[in-house]
C-alpha cells in the first residue's frame, strides 16, 4: 500500500487511528541488504529508552532509504506495521521490471526479498505484487513455485 516510502509512518498513523488494516508491500533492498553470502546485514543500534521506543512506534519512521541507518528504520517501520496488525508482503528485491529478467535473475529477485523479510522481521511472505504490475508466464510460474499469491490492483490512484 505505501506507494511512497516517505509516507509510511504517516499512513501507519492514519490506519491505526481509524483501526484499518492494510498490506505493506516491501522492496527487499529497502528493508535490509544482503552480504556476500546472502545473509541479512542489519545496522546495529543500541536499545532505545522506553520513551524513545514509544515515540518511535507512534511515528513509525517516516522514510526508508538505502543507507545503513535507514535500513534499520525501514526494518523497524516494517516491524511496527506487523505489530499493529498489518500484513507485510513481497514487492521484489530491486523493483526491477521482472518480465525482462531471465529465470535466474527473477529467482534472485524473489528469493532475496523472501530471505530479507524472514531474517529481518520473521515473515515469510504469502502475497506478491509485481513492480509496475508487470507479469509474464515465467513470473507467474516462479511466484507460484514459491507458494505466493499474486495481487494486482484495479484502480489507479492518479
């Protein structure tokens, strides 16, 4: 749902205020990076005070960008979404146009994000939304092999 990452925290606040649940589709490289052995690297941070943690949860971090500090923020905003009862789902690793990728590269996009979500927030995604809504027979087959359902949309927000 959070189409623009910088609004994730505000969206979480609004959904929480009105007790509405949603699905947050995450791009893997925005949640965490993988090291050379495909293990998740998460920035270490000291434990926050209870007051800071409460404030942090309220704000749910307003942005996720590809820096070491913000990988932790994005992982945390993903955790906050889960803790508030929302679903977290799969949106590829790099937001690539998947039908143009060969089967190995496509498998990497799918498997890396699954690893990131499992290792960083303990979620095995069951729903996949392809970037740009772009599908091919190969994309459909590889997503199905991984036990995920494909979700698209029928209304353009523009």
